[in-house]
């Protein structure tokens, strides 16, 4: 029982990472109705920017804020320069465009900052919480920040006119134009927000997985899995999904005998796929009605 | 003239859909575009809203709007209720109406207008928090019209408002449209296949056939002329 | 009350392969004959290295064709084809290494194994759409290297080190060397399989497969057995990529788990799009792109190879959003209109 609780808590801690990423994934999905495969690399690059600012002497919170702002702007630029030209192209071509972005960011980061692992500071410290080994202050901080971001996003989308306009633009761009919404700007705003959220996610994750160009590969996959599990139309669901993925991964690794350790990722994904077979839109997603 | 169209050609890719179409509409008046499927009626409305490639002139309130982006035309006061209604199915009825007023600033007036829409369409008020996708066809059409009215438009474009609706609902809708035109003075351009109903509401009609205007006459005249009605409108 | 939303079934777009007006059947056949003749001449005039590279292009083209059958023609998105490629490669390696099976028998074996696995995977995949299917196939692609490295299977798979594969010997009556024989063997297999694929697409089954991609509900309403066709297509698609993997094992003379990761799947996808989704000849162009462009990028700058690759990829997508095949169609259509006016 003690072991179970320990693994669940450890899973929650990992899950906070995935939940963060899942939030960014759903955010961009809500804005542009597509999955951004380069989301992780964007987050990684933003984190490197923060690291560089701190290396140049800026204090943590200044670097944090600057990285988020720069990421927002970069997100808007990526939308204009990369996404806009392929918007009318077939979906598979758009996916290849995202793959290209992935490649560019990953390679550039490696070239600029090399592949040696760097440590990244945390404002929460690494002291243990509740005195035991279950969870430390940084992990608690991650969970806290993720939930706060979630709450702010929820308020933004449900409670503001701009949020409503963004939801409308993503759901039905043509109708959105017919009520005077500048859909192009909404998409750009969505990209900017997703990039900023990704930056925050990256800066929270880096103290745990350490900063290097490939740090986000696994995390993004788990983030996707969490978002899909929770339902791509529901930010709350995505966060819950992220936590669930963390717990599932940990429990599978610990408790499934013989194969657990080596095939953790595969088993976690397999479980998610099984869930999707019964709930094809995710646990919290809206049921989709298809019309001919 | 509020809306003036001359020599309008419209294209879908390489295919031409309209050939030198011309017509006009005065402030506060109701006119209708009639014709069979594929005649180009919907294309005319889409051309006005910048949704298809055009050549020729479209003037709204003295401004040349041919080639303008949809959002910019809408911001001049043109509300379009498209084919298929264009409702935001995932959003609630109330959110759909709020979206209609997206380009307006005064919160107090917007709230009043929402109440006015509910007064005109009581069934929408009952369902204000429901997802728009769960409404019946007739209710969605009313929602679409309501949303268009939230713009406080000077020109209302309606594309086949009677499509797929039961006759009683259609009559109800058209009588509401008549009342709205009388009360607010909003001009209306209605594309309809149901010619009889449209001719009752409009004061002037245009008949399109494969992208050309073949008839341009007051509604009463067309309605009275049995020969024209039989050969062109089928009744 | 569950909230309901409408969704247009998103389909990886593939424009129907319309034969350009200006080409007649004989013209097409002539082009293919010339191409085959040129291909047959390559080993006789080019260096060993170039011959080997063209062999690899053909192998990749075949692998991409497998993916094309599933994604381009049937609308089922797969990120898992690296698993089938690896499965085919390992089938060949294991049969030759552990059981001394002659190399030519390993190809049908690899095909059969991959067909079975693909078919079985296609069964649960029936319930998954688009990006959910992407996630499931992604899981498959990730699982493959891990399974191959799994210690309990090491006796067969060679574990992390992999297995060595002997290069096929040319028949004694032909005056050519190993590389050239490999080339001709591959060419023969490619011709047969590409022809078979073209025939499949032209047949009633092919039309059913494409109908499922374009409008599954309407296809079902017309009486097409969706489950049967979709799983069969999965199987056939896996078979094609598996045979490519088998040929790949023979060509590289070596198999190791880390050669068959998700990055291979992504390469195949990129090749598919660049060549032209839903185009059979496009697959070869895709194979060419995926083989050469990363090398070109690497030679220009080792540090920024990935970034250069990404930029080239973007430029190609901007200029040819429907791939090379789409571009060719566009140019031919323009020429036809030019000639008409």
C-alpha cells in the first residue's frame, strides 16, 4: 500500500509535466484545429532562451517573463511565416511543415547551445514536502502553476469576448468571418498563446529532466497522449489526462511483472489506445456526431 | 442606392458562375433573387461578402467593396445568413448571439438587442444555454437570423431561409422578417427557391438563369403574370 | 446529457489520380518502358556506390508505396510503418541467420508475417480515427525497437547488437557482382509489386478502397464492407513495407533495433507527401528525396544539418503542396490549357 501511494504520488509529479504539455497542445488545437508536432521543440527553445538570459545575468523571474513574451511573439511569427502559406494545403502537407519546424528548432538549439546537459533553476526549491519522500516543493510548484494556468485559460475562453471570438474562429472560420472576426489574427493569437504556455511548461520541466535539445521528445509524446486521453476539446480534461498518463506510466513500470521496466512507454500507450477504443473522443471530450 | 452591383462576374477557380450580373437595392427595401438550382443566386450573395473571386463593381453605401475581405464587408453593416445557416454548433445559443455583436462596443445596447431577438424568437429564449447543434432546423434558422440581426445591419442577406423547414415554420419566419423590416428599416436581399413566399415579402425581384439576370421586375408584376410564373418559376 | 458536435471527417487529402488529357495509354506505357530500360542500364554504367544508392531509392520507394496504400488511397493515417519495415527486415535476418533459409524465400515470408501483423493491427484500428489512429500507430512504432531489444528474445533477435545478414550471391551463370545482382533482384521485385499495386488501384477493390477514404459513410451505404477492406488494406500495406524492409536487410547486410525507430516512420511520411499522396510513381521520387536530401543537408553543414533539412522541406512544401505528383499534374494541366487556347 505504501508502495502504491508512493508510485501514485511519483506518477502525479511526472504527470504534472505531461499535464503542462498537454495544456499547450490543447491550447493550440483549440486555436487552429490542428496538432502542432513541434510544440515540444518550441518549448525547449524557449527554455534555452531563458537559460541564456540568466547566463547573461538576468534574475530568474525577469528571464522567465522575457522568455514567455519572446515565445509569444515567435509563435505569432511562426504562424505568419510557416502555417499561413500551407493553410490551404492538404493536412498531410501541413504535418510535414510541422515536422520541418521540429527539425529546424531541434538542430538550431543543438548548434547554438550544444548537447551538453545543463541544469535549470527552479523558484520553488527542491526541498521535500510533507517531510517524506512522496513529493518535493518543485513538483508541488509545477502542479500549482499548471492548475493556475488552467484556471486563467478557462476564465479567458469562457468569460471574455476575445476568448469567445477565438473559439468561434477555430470552430468555424467562415462563420466567424461573417460576424466580422478577423480569423487570421485569432489564429496568430492562438499560436502566440500556445507558444507562451509551452515556454512556461518547458521552464517548469527543465529543472527535472535537465536542459538539452532532446529533452522534450518523450514529454511531448506523453503530453499528446494525455491530451488525447482527456479529450482534445477540453483543457481540464487534457490536464487530467496528463496526470493520468503519469500515474499509469509509473504504475505500469512498477507493478506489471517482468515486462514493466523496459516497456513502460509501450504499455502506457497501449492502455491509452484501449481507452480510446471505448471512448473515441477521450474521457472528457465532446461526443462527435458525423454527418455525411 | 444602398447596394449597387454592375457587370459582376464571379469565379470558382477556373469556372465562371456569374456573367455581367447587375441589380440594386435601396435603403429599407426588400428584394429577392429567384432561380433554379445552380443559377448562381448563392454566388451573388457570396460575391457581395467577398467569399468568391469577382470582376466587376459592387458598391455598398457609395464604397466600392468588390474584392474586400469578408470581415471588412461585414463591418460596414452587411449581415449574411449563409446557406446551411453557419451556426456555431458547439457554442450555446446565447454565445451565438453574442458573436453576432462581436464588432460592436456598447455592452448595454448589445444586451438589449439580445432581449429583442428573444422577443422575436421566444423559442430561442427557452434554449438560451443549450448547444446550438441540438436545436431543430427551424430553431437554428431563427438563431442564424437572430445572430445576423445582432450586428444591427443595414443590409441583411438571406440565403434560402426556407430550406428544409416545415411550411408553418417558414410562414412564421417570413412574417417575422416582414415585421423586422417594418420596425427597423433594415434592407433585405433574399435568395429563395420558394418563389411564392419570396414574392409576397419582396417589392422587387430578379430571376437568374445560369449566371445571367433574365428578368428584372417588381414582385407584384411577376406574381401576376401567369406566363412568366409558369415558365420560370414553376407555378 | 452528452454534448454533441458535428465534425467533418478529416481525410488526408489525395486528389484522384486523373490522367492528364494530353497523355494516352500508349504514351504512358512508353515512358514506363524507357524508365525500366534506363534502370536496367544503371549497374552496367555506374559505380558500385551509385548502384547501391539507387537500390536504396527503390527500396524506400517500395516502403513508401506501402504507406501510400494505407494512408494515400485508404485514408488511414499511420506513423507505425517503421515497425513493419523492421519486422520484415528482422524476418529476413532471423530466417537467414538462424535457419539458413535462402534469401529469396525470406521475401514471401516477410510479406506474410507483415500481412498478418498488419491485418491484426487493423482490427482494433477500425475504431480509431485520424489522430487517434496516429497515436496508436505511434505506439506501435515506439514498441518495435523496445521489443527487438527485449532480453528474453535476444537469442533470436541478437538484442541491441542486432544480426548480420549475408549479401546474396549472384547466380553463377551471370557475369555480375554482388551489388549488381542485388540491384537487379530489387528491380525485379519492385516492378512486380508496383505493377500489382497499380492493378489493385484500377480494380473494383481499388475503387472501394478509395471510396472508403473519400466518404466512409456513403461507401458503407453502398454496401462496401468497411471492416474487411480497411483491415485487408492495412495488411497489404504492411506487406509492401515489410518486403521493402526485407530487401533493406539484404542491402545493408545488417539489422539492429535502433534502425527502425519512429524517425523512420516520419521519413516515410515525408517521402509520401513529397512524392505525392495517392500517386504510385510519386513514391519513387519520395524515396529519392528521403535518401538524398538529408545527405545534402549534412554535407552543407554538419551542425545545422537538421535545420537545413527542415528549411528545404518547407520550401518544397510551399512550392509543391500536393507533392511532386501534384506539381506534375498542375504543369500538365496548364500545358493542356495553353494548347487549347
